[in-house]
C-alpha cells in the first residue's frame, strides 16, 4: 500500500511507497508525469535539460544540500522553497535549491 505524506499544503510520495525504488531515472520521471507530480530529488542528473527538457514534465526540483545539514533545517528549507516556487509557477520548470539560494528555469 502506497502512503502519501501531507504537510504544509503539499502531498509527497516516496519512491519506495510508489514501488519504483531503484528504477532508472527515466522511469521515475515517467511515474511523476503520469501522476502530474513535481519530482523533488537530490539527483543532479535530473537537472540535465537536454535529457529532461523544460516543459516536458510537471516540474523538477533538485535539492542540493550538504550531508551535515539537520533534517529539520533541510525540510524547512525545501518547504519554503517549494512555497515560493509554486507561487512563481513550477509546471515544466527546473529548480535547483541550495542553502539560501534558488535557481529557476522556466520553459
């Protein structure tokens, strides 16, 4: 049974719960597309706009944070960034979030 997490107005589904853990990146993004989900990941490979063109998905957010950051700070930073990004329009866009910095590329 897949579980979804709801917090701060967001709903999230982990790749484990979706049954796609360990699948190739293309299959993970296909799942997100099929369910109209924004993909939030730490995998920098998803920032390749040649392989994952802008406008071809519901949005990709790549979170780039140091391993030493606390879970509380990481989660707060991601939720804050998502709130701001959704207000700007994230459909089809690529966002890279880092401590104190957000880069957004729109189609």
